[in-house]
């Protein structure tokens, strides 16, 4: 790891910090500062527009499309300062972190002109249509079809676990456009309008009342012919690019989303005496150590990007980091419930909780889970989305370490 913050990036840090102090609510940086639910909702509603006006939203994007063209280290500094201030720098995760960068890399000039401004201004909400009931980890086994009819694609099929599908304007959806091609080669990446009669969205309610996941049903849904990104039947490589963008510039801040949770778990262990249990202490220290591994892995990844390295280590880091943080969070949430003991069964939430890494999350008034309990439920999904831990291990083993491929079940005769 060889990483130095250049002088101009540190000067930029001063600019970011000054803007945050000038634009966050009065008293934000004072010890003990609190807002009412109404004040926080008003701030959250107004903040995205302030970000747009300040030029901070999607600031790494090219200037010709409305961004600021920030270099990597400036973007890292920006992420660090926003995180240190506890200020959100994201408007629509699926728009600014996933499909936007994908369009910038693979889209035509016409697609960039049509879709990028709406993402930059926070005017268009997006969702991701990848997983299907029978094609989750085996994403290439998807069955949703798109058939060209004149100037439009006609889409039929089903997607599942489509986060925020109920409020999205567009879905970037993988469809099979060549049924005769092999699994990976007959897929296209389409940008499809959600607000149309051929699309039905059903929310999937979880035990704590959260319902951000959805099922999406396509029945002769229509999508413009020109909305294929990256070329016809090239959807697999485009989708892999999208999944890679999930890691972005959070290399030096990603681990910090877990710090407050671990501090709270330690505080609860001290309060109820569990800190005196040797096994609990050992698990707490293991959690702390794993969080530091995340920190150093992020720095290694950033160092490799800055230096333009594409060697063995860089190829493995993405999959390893995904396995590490998602399995860490699952394990530390189980530790949190063990620290609480039977108290983990008592529901004392207010109905709306701030879940680390997710934000304000409405819960079921008949099942008022608090923030830690909601985080426990949500952590169960994290080893799955973005590539399951099992699949990530296969990728590292087969494509990086060169180990023999996992045995495949024999085809039925």
C-alpha cells in the first residue's frame, strides 16, 4: 500500500468542509445536537437540492454532462468529509451509483444526453431489475424476455428483490433477447419506463414492517428500441460493470458505517454486565479486528486504483471486500442480539428508525423493532445482494487463484 493525499486534494478538503458548515442546519456540529422527526424529515427533503446547487452530487462525473470531473483523490476527500459530518452525499443510489456510471461508460451520446441530466438533478428515480425467482445467484439463467416489435421491445417476465421499485420512474433491466444464444451471450441491458400498464409492482413486507423490496411483473411492457445500453446481447458485460460500481469511492469510509453500531453494542454489554463474559469480550475484539481489516483493505484498493495497478491483488480485493464486510455485519448483528439476551425479544422502537447504512426506515407499528433489531433483519440480505458470498468465493477461487472449477451437477438424461 502506497497512498499519499496530494496537496491540491487537501486544499479541496478545506473547501468541502467550509461548504458543509455553511449549509448544514445551525448547531449540526455541536455536541448533543438533535433534531425532531419533523425537522429531520424537512432537512432530508431539502438536502438533495442543496447538493445539486453546490455541485456535489455526482461530482466525479464529466463536466460536459453536468458533473465536476473530480479526480479520484478529490472524490475520496469529499466522501471522507461528508461522512465525518454525518451528511448524506447520495440522492438515489441506483441512479447515481449504479446506472449513471454504467450509462457514462457504455451508453451512446444520445442515451447520456437523455438520462444523465435527470440523474444529476435528482429528478428521476431508478431501480434494478436483475434477480428473478429462479435466477438469483445464477443471474445468467434469467428468463425475462424482450422481443423487438417495430420500434419497441416487448418485455415479459418477473423480477424480484427490486429495491425501491414501487417509487421508481425507470428500471435498468436484464432481458433475454436471443433465446438461441448461450446463457451469458443472449442478454441485453435495457432502460425501461416503470410507469406503464404493462408493469405491476408488489411490495414484499418484512417482519419489521420494512417493504423496500418488491416483485415486478412485466406483461407486454414496452421499452424504446434505442434504450439498449452497450449493444444488443452485450448485457452480461454491462451488468458486471454495474455491479462493480457498488464499491465506488467508499474505500476509506465504507467501514465507518459499522463503527457506531459496534460502539453501541459495547456500551450495551457494559450496561448489562455481558462485558464480563470472556466469550463476549473475545467476539467484540474479533469484530473490532475485522472492521480494521475492512479499513486497510479499502486503503489497499484505493492505492491500487490511484497507481493504476491491475494485478492479482487488485482482482481479488473486490470480491474479498464484499465477502468480508457482508459476513462481518451478519455476525456482529448476531453478537448484538446475544449481548441483549432475552432483551433482544423486546420491541421498543418508535415506528421509524435510523438504520446505519440504510437511513430512516419505517417499521410496522404492530412490530416496533428498534434500529439495532432492524439492522439485524437487514443484515441477513447483505451476504446475498451484489453477489452472494458463495459466488464471490467461487470467483476468487476459479478466476483469481486458478483452482479447479466447482463440480457441476450432471444434466438430467
